C-alpha cells in the first residue's frame, strides 16, 4: 500500500509540473446550464500521425484537477500495452455541488437546499458537449465517464438513469450519502431490474466510515448480488487511503479493467 501511495504521489507531482497536455475548447453558452463548464481536451500521441484512426473518449469530471493524472496514467499503460489510447475531455464545473448532485439535499447534516442540477448537467454533456467533440475530433463509439466524490455520484446517476449514454462508468468514492440516498436507492433498483444495459462499472471506497461506508457497502453488495454476464464490474476497497486519494490509488485498477472490458467487447 505504501508503494501505491508513493507512485500516485509521484504522478500527482508530475502532473502539476507538466500541465500542458490539455487545450481549451470554446463552447457556446449552454441551453441547459446557467454557467457553461470549462472544457479541455488532451489528444493521444498518435492522433496527428495516424489520420484515419478513431479513438475512444473518456469524459473526466473535475478535469482541471484530475486531467494530467489520468492522461499520464493512460499514456504509461498504453506504452506497456495495457490500455488503448483515448481522447480525454476534461469537464470543470463552476458549481460542483449544483451540477453534480442529482437531487436537492434536505438533510440538515449537509448543505441544505444545494444540488439538484445533475440531470441538466447530463443534458449538457449528452446534447451539447458530446456532439461537439464528435464533430471536431475523430471519436469512436466507446465513451467513458469518470468522477470522484460528488462527481462520482453523478457517474452513478448516469449509470442508472442513462445507462446507454456511456459504455463505461468510473466512480471513485462516490458520495452515495448525499441527500436522502436517492441515487444509491435508484442504482439498487436499476441493477435489480431487467433493463440493465451492457457496460463496465468501476467503483471504489477509501477509509471513509460511518454512514458513508454503510450506504456504500449496501450499494456494493446489491450490485454484486445482481451482477449479470453482459456487464463487467470491479470494486476496490482502500481502507488505508483517505477519501481525497481514492481516485489516485484506484486509477490503475479502473483503467486496467476498462481495457480488459474493451478487449472483451472487440472479441465478440
């Protein structure tokens, strides 16, 4: 575990020192959001030399914070034949809680009255951002959505409410405690239903305790009991790592599992 922590710390330091992989994409004013998120794109190393190749796209929430880390890990994995190259689209909200939380919180233990913009944010991604990226770049048919904490909650909301929008979902320490636990309960209902869509789900948790861990464990248990053969599921527990580091420590496993799923789909 110490080795994992040191490696991820090195990657974090490297990302700060070399934050030049992403370029800003100018987006028109959104019809769905009061404030249009900042969008950045990092292209694969082979993008300019291989003009006929199309690439899977990874849409990364909190792109400014996490973009270089994810880009660096994908590059390193690809160099060792452990990942496909991806176009990475960083999405940085100007109001994370409003945009990422699917429901409005009424629990006095949290920010009362905050949240509720998750579906509008997914509308922006689906109807404005994804068409723009598909028009301007050589994208393939495989899209992933990744996020940490409250952004991870939006990943799970998308997983159960719009399961065909993305082909893989990476949720690092998703804030399943939010509000009245609506997203956790909706996800349980979805995986227990007959309308499940084939995809890849990665989810992890760190040293979080109390109600957060209870809600997460209940959700993870329900997903495990109701997993089906057409989907790939990977769950990680990092009991010695704090909430802030679960994206960093889980990223290798998440991307490795994603690559295995993509290969599996190609072999069918």
